[in-house]
């Protein structure tokens, strides 16, 4: 029996909240510890299911793990058990975790072989591994697919640097290829590389370990292979998806919230997109202050036409926050078109919002028009289930602003990406309990 959240909406929240470490950065950074036999210390680790599973997986593969505290961990990969990586236990465990694909790059670089399960994770359309596998092949890895047990095997007698143009700027794909290329012979150039802050963080960490990488933060990375990488310390950025979620939450519930240590310089266009929805927010040093607002009005384009908010690879707007923007728009004044370009079924939770009384026209799997209620009618609480991590938190925000009681089922999906979210929101005055 999985747990559920019971939420009574309508409370105005107040206080300070500190965002967790970035989930999407964590999966890459923790995989990178496999590149060296020396000790690597990582801090600001989010205490969430996906990350804890990956740490557990590394432990079972022979990495020495010392959890100094819930958010600091020391890793030493000086005795990897390559046989475990071909075992049924590994296949079973890694199949539950999409992030496990990220250890393939480091394993190929250091040991010349890697094993990848077919991806699991969210129900948000196909997440292809093509970018990863094609990248590894370009570097000289051979690829064998075992259709009996849905497993990819990769092996190489030595990776060699090359030029590659990625067909999509996949964040995990770029990260995996970079981790493989840092110890390849010669120079690797990756064009149309993802350039998200998380990827910049990974590259900076690798440089501290002794890698030679130019072009960090751009879409062209030039990597000169080295023979050996050493240990390092690395602190993760705060999770920008959580920060965006809290901005949306504050606006929807008319709350006064300060988001502490928000890593403001790494947020890119995110604050601006929430301002386009009419939300006041002030950057105070490294904090974001959101005052309590009775109403917020969606801007139009300069010619008066309806605002469109769409996702785009970084430095565009992240697809992970579109569900949040969509929910927040339901109580704004004005209308907005949400265009989800990068995934095909991320908008399929809008039926729950419509049941709650929101005015939304779902045009197709990629586009929805939200007609803001402008607080003329509150949303009403209902029982619903969460299809994926981001939709889960969007529904939670809707429930916290709604009249009456909501029950959100399948919250394992929320726990995969947000640590102790119920406890942290209760401290701000939310009426939420885990049942």
C-alpha cells in the first residue's frame, strides 16, 4: 500500500524555506566518483529516493561509502566489483532507476566495459538512450544488446577522442559522453552539447579532478583526454525546480515566503518567467523574497497577443517547471498558452485540475490554454493520483490553494524528487499529512 498526502487548502503560508540540493545534478555527480580510485567528498546531497538508490547501487558495486550526514557523503571507488555489474541483482536494481545509466560513461572510461538497463522512471513519454549509446560508439565502444533480458553491454579496448554533433542536447547524454571522454586518448569535441548549470557543475568537478575541458557553459565542449583523475570535493547547487515550485506555491496560496540560498546566479530565465505571470519577487543577495499578493496578472506580448510559455533546452525555460507554471496560471488574471515541446505526455494531469474547477483547454498532447480564474472562484479539493514527479508537486500546489480537502495518491512519485516536502511545508503553515 503506497502512501498518500491529505491536504486541507486555503492556509496562507509564511516563513523561510531552504531548497534541497539539485536532483538532476546529483545523479551525474555521484556517478562521476567511479572515475577515480581516490576519495571524493560531495555535499548538499538531496535525501530523496532516486539519489539514495544510486548511492546504494554504487555501494553494492564495491564503492566505499561513508555518509558523514544526510547531505554529505564520502565515496572511494578503489575496488569496483565488475562481476556484480553483470549480475541479476544489479539488473533488477538498476532497472528501477533511470539515473543508473549515468555510471556507464565512467565505467567505460576506467574499465573499458559497462552495462545499462533499459530505462524506467517517469511516465512522460519515451526517454531515449540513443544519444548516450551513439556517443559511446563514436568514442570507439562496441555495443551489444541482449534482448532476452533488456540489457545493453558496452565494451572497448580503448576510447579515442573524436568530433561529434549530438542530434539533441540531452543533459544526461552529454554528461555521460563527457565522463567517458575525459580519459579517452586524444581530443573529443562535442557540439550541440547541453549547457545546463548541472552540466557546468559536473565539468567543473571533473576539472578539479584533473580533466581538461574547454567551453564549459557553451554548447561546444572540447575535452583533451588525460590518463588519470584524482579525488576532489564538490558542493551541489540548490535545485532550481524546487525553487520554481516554491515561487509558484507562494503566489497560488497568497503567501509571504523567503527562499534562502537559492543560487540566484544559476537560475537563468526562471525568475523572469514567473514575473511574466505577474508574480512579484525580489532578489535579496542569494535569497528570493516573494511578498503576499492578492492577485497577479499575466502579461501579454507587446502587441497585445496572448502570452505563450514554452520549454527549450538551457538557457531556455526548463520543461520541468511548465507543470508548475500551468497550475499557477489557473488563479492568475488573464490567459496563457503553455506549449510543452520536449515531452509528449507531461500535460496529461490537467484533467485533475479541470475537476478542481480550473479553466483549461487541452489542445493536444503538447499544448494547453489556461484561462485564469483571477481568484473569482477557488479550486476545490478532490482525490487524485500523481503521474510523474513534477505533476505531483503541481497538484500539491493546487491542493494547498484549494477549498476543502484533497487526497493525492501515488506520492512515491513526489518522494522520488522532493525531500521531506510535507514536513518542510508544514513548517510554513501548510495543513498536509502523510497517510
